[in-house]
């Protein structure tokens, strides 16, 4: 069989040909309900339920859904997504959906149905808050990033894993172009809210800003530190009160640890900065700022804990020598590494904020603010923060300092 795009009319009969999936759904395919719910920029996603159970079936399209067939995109991204789901399940099994079936030819991945979960971005915009969220995200980040790094993984295995993801170049290229380059010049697909023209013009000629963004791109291109999710925004997180799952790792590759951390922080910070537009008259909800800080602090503590817990004589990664038998050296190495990750995370977060407002792929946090003037106000504040995260990184020794800056911005300072 060759690749055939599925739709709501054909997906049930296709899934019925996969015995394990048919069994999980139960009954006959004509009784199954199918709903296409893909709200991302690239793929189609079907939620299928039968008498016995349900599944989520995600199929890659041979082009970028957001733009159309004029922008072809390889189906191989579904292969890398499957690879990453399996790798992440090894290190953070509770934080990813169970992988039930994969078909490389159809570029189709079938996963457990997260019936009660919803997308974090939409939930945050509606004012929902999740007390366990920051801890779960910290756990996912620390576990997947630490255990796939040179600190924990023997060097031969690590190099083999880097090689396994090397072909995901088309997805990396999207990030390279859309995050680090295009927002900083008048790229054809850029768009922005009316009223921000002065910022757009200023950013295009801001040498320190563009230099900093290119510096982050250099890190993204040439720092295979750990297996990254690669697109870890709040639309890639599904939540309930009690659970958090990370989905959609089709941009996975070995890259700088601070990229995943920074992208997640940036999206939480944007959710805060959009609040005055989403809920006019209500003061900013400090809980979300606290969650961003809890996320970073939780990540740092857990990452350090994993490092300290490595067995002294086991065959760990090459960098484990930085602590073997010498607690002072180990603690210095942990502190130095976390400081470097924080610096990277700030820079990547700055790029993410700016590209979500001035580039091609915007986020619902700002896009759903109907009052255009208010949207521009919120976005201008966010752009100012993004600029500072890139150019004045030293002003932010910790997440509390970023929270203070966001509160100052939102008070109109
Ligand atoms: C053309 S794809 C645009 C964006 O959508 C994805 O979710 C990634 O964030 C990508 O940068
Ligand atoms: Mg996605």
C-alpha cells in the first residue's frame, strides 16, 4: 500500500485492518465515532471511539497544513515522532501517551486516547490552573534531558542516538528559519498586529538583538546535548487536574537542553502577558508566574538530583567523570551546567516570544484577543520582554527576576 491521506470517512475502515487497534476499539467499524481535531500547524488528528475503548490517530500530511500544498514537508517526521515517543517513554513513561501502532508508509501514529485531557494553551487562556503541572513538566524535562545527555549516557550509545535523529533536517530547518531568522527581517510570511510597525522596524536594525538571535541559532545548530522534544509549547501539553502528558515530538533531535526548557517557559510567560487582553479588568494571575518559577526550580533540582545519584563506578556518560569521587568538583560542575542551561533557556525563550508575535506561526494566547488595540498592547509588552531576554540576559539571574519584569511590563512601567 502507498501513502493515502485519511479523512473522517476513511479512517475507521483503515484502523479496522490493524487487529490490535480494532480489538481495542471493539465492535464493528461502522459503530465507531470519528472526529478530526487537529488544531496544530502540520497534521491531521482523529479521535476514534468504539464500544470498548478509544485511540488517537495522527497522520502527517505531505505539506504544511497551515500554509498548504505550496510548502511540501517530508512524511518522515512521523517516523521521528514515533522514535521520540519511544525514547521519551523509556525515561518519562508517565508523561507521554502510550504508543499503540505506527505505520511508516501511511505516516500514521496511533496512540492511547487522552479522553479527559485538554490542551494546556486553551485551558490557561480560560483561567484554568493546575497545581501539579509545573512539577510534571519539570519531571519530563529533567528525566528526558538528563538521561539522554553525555552526563548519563555512555558516549557510544549517545553518538548512535544523535545519528538516529540526524535525518530530521526538514523539521529542524523550520525552527532554524522561523524562530531565529525570519522574525528579524521582512520575511514574506511574517505578519503582525497593526500598531506594532515601529517595533518591527526597530528589531530589523537592532544589531545586538539580531546578533543574540543568531547566537542562539548557532547553539541550536551545533550543540547535540540531549534528545529534545523540539517543539515544546503549551499546545504540545495535555492536562487534567491530576495528569500531564507531552505530545507531538515530531521536531525531535539532539540539541541544546535549554531549547526545550526555554520554549516551555516562554509559552507560560506569554500566557501571563496575554491575560490583560483575555480577561480585561482582572489583575494578573500570579499563580502562572509562580508555576514558571516552580518549573525551572523543579527542573534544576531534579536534574542535579539525577547527577548526584549516578552510581560511582557504573558505565555512565563521559561527563560523569566530573563528579566521580569528588563532591566539590561534582557540585561545581552541576552549578556550572545549570547556569549555562539557564542562559540558553533565556535566549531561546526570547526568540520564541518574538517569533510568535512577528513571525509566521502565532499563538492563540494573543490571536484570540479580539480588541486589536489591546492585543497590540499585550504583544508590545511581550516583545519588550523577548528583547530583554536576548539582549539583557544578565538582568535575569532566576525565574523570579523574569516574573518581576513581566509584572513591571503589565503595570505599564
Ligand atoms: C510551519 S510550522 C510552524 C510551527 O508550528 C509548529 O508547531 C512549530 O512550532 C513550528 O515552528
Ligand atoms: Mg505540534
